[in-house]
C-alpha cells in the first residue's frame, strides 16, 4: 500500500522518458516518510558511496559523516542489500558503529533509516532518511520508503538510447565529493601509498582535526595543507 502523497509524486521523478528529476522529492519525500531529511547516494566503486542528492543540509551532513568515518547504517545497507532501520541512534550499541556512535551526537539526528537501491545482486546505492526525533517508522511510512527505493532503483537502471549513461536529466552532475578523490590521488603520490590507504589517512586526519572530509580535501587540493608520512600536516 502506498500513500496518496507519494503516489502523486512518483510520476514527477521521471520528467520525460529516460530522465530523473529528484527535485520532486524535496518536500514530498520527507513528509511521506515522516522524517526530516532524505538523501540518495550511489555506489561508484565497491564499498564507496557518493552523495547524489539530499533534501536539505541535515541529510547531507549525516552522509558526509558516514563518508568521513567509512562506517554506518548506509554502508551496511548498500553492502548487504538489506534495509537498516535505527529508530534510536543514541541507544544503538556502540560496538556496531563505534565511531559513528561517538560522532553522531554532534548532529541533531536521533533516528536513521537506510534502504538499499538494489535488484537481486545488483547494488546501486542507498536511500537514507534521517529524523531529529527517535522512534520507528509506521508501517505505512515503511511501505512508502520501500516503494520509493524501488522506483529510484528502476529509474537508475534505465539506460536511454543504449549508450550506457545513467539517466540524469541533463549531463551527469559532478559528484559532490570529487575534491575528495582529487585530494586522495595527490596524497597517494605524495606519500607513495595506494589510493585506499591515502583515503584512510585523509579520513583519519579530517576526523582528528574535527573537520569535514570535504574541507580537509579542499585544503590539500589548494595546497593549503600537506600531510607528511606520520599523518600530520607539514
């Protein structure tokens, strides 16, 4: 069963054949699911999600925190292809996501609900809903979330003209964390380490400095910061 509110909105996601317009979800999506913010992330490499869209800054900040830490319900949902529902983030055992449990207290997020965008073994990304108050989704809200995740998955799998491109409205938008990948590549060369290790070092430094990964990466790209072999700024 799907709510009338979401039912009226789903057709708007497909502005025309083979295109995707997430702006239709800005207000309707959070209202239908009874949450404060929604975010959609896509897998670009195994184990790496890129934020594609968020309804507001809260969802974007939570996704950025998960990206910095490399851990959280969104990563679990995309890795295992199963929803991860956390109605009380503060009450979640710290052993499950130890760093997230410590750092998420700085955000006004009390509940997180992550739904994978997947069909069978094909994993595309996640739909993440966050709320400022604790408590589970209702049955109707959960149904809406599953329907919305399925619709997004279907739209993302549409390939116009058989050219292998993803179905964005225009050209694929630049990924919001492109600067992170650029900084990772620079660190990989500077420190003579593989890219995965360079990303771990970048994450660790941003975490230790209490900064967002994007800000730390921008400083490295702009050469305002340079990490030495010991992980400290030179």
